[in-house]
């Protein structure tokens, strides 16, 4: 299999965390690229030209990150997404919330790259509120995360790592002390250590 990814992409990081946690490194060739350049093989596999994109062994492709993670999870018996019951939907909802936080953060990052006079302060404030409300919600519910790592944990690790990488001015730790303690413990995992954005 081949994974197109970028080292700075938090969605790619979530997939890379899954690959590390499940020990799939040897079965996947990871190809770092910049999706804003022309990358014909990436565009052929995914008309959106976005990373992450996975090309499976039969040549068919998968995107976007939740789909890739769900597929990779079926490849080994140790599941990151519970197969059934309320726990399954809880994990997928956490992933959706963390991905939504990524979307809002990514939008802020891209908006701030535009010329100052073209930036929308209104949109930036809206996206920031989404991140802050999500962080409050996660801070209140952090004890509900199981001790055993699931896709929810990995999605959260990727989202917090991206806030540190791209939105330091948010200073999320001062708003979320319990989450900060959780993240400090979680960050020692090999998967986290091997996938820092750079
Ligand atoms: N919802 C997608 C988001 C993927 C995404 O937006 N990736 C960014 C990099 S972080 C990208 O490839 N951007 C290139 C572009 O928008 O042209 C997922 O979860 O995979």
C-alpha cells in the first residue's frame, strides 16, 4: 500500500498514528508530498488532491482520513474502533469532534496566510469559537476516555498536536488543565513521538 501524506498535515498524522499503533509500518510505503504542488499520482488517486490518500494493494484508493483509518483498523485484530455497540459510536463521535476542531484550526491557519486586508476577522472569530467550545466540551469529558487507546485518543492527540504546532496564541492549556495533563501522558507513546509535525 502507498500513503500520500504531508508531515505538517494533522489529518495525515491521525492516519500515521493508526499505522504506528497497529504496527502496519512495513506494509505501507509513505510518500511525503506537498498537496499544494502538482502531484499527478496523488491527483489520479484522489481528484481532490488532498492528503492523506491511501492507495491499496489492488490499486484502488481511499480518502479521506476517517475512511482510511476505518479501513486500516480492519487489517489487524486489535481494534481501535469498537466493532459494535454504543462504544463504537462514541469513538466515531470523538473522532468527528476532533476532526472538526482540525477543520476550524486549519481554516484559521489558511485565512491568516492571505493578505491582511483580505482576511475575515468574523470568520476567524467563528472558527476560534468552535475550537474553544470543543476544547471546553473535551475538558469536561476527558475522564470518559477509556484507558485503552482507541481512534478517539489518536484523533485527540493529532488535534492537540496541531494546536501546539499552528495556533500557539490560543494557549489551550490554560483553559484545559485536565486535558493538558492527559496530553502530557499520552504524548510519550511511540506513535506520538514518531509523528511530530515538522
Ligand atoms: N477531511 C479531510 C481533510 C484533508 C485535508 O484538508 N488535507 C489538507 C492538508 S492538511 C490538504 O491536502 N490540503 C490541500 C488542498 O486543500 O488543496 C481528511 O480528513 O482527510
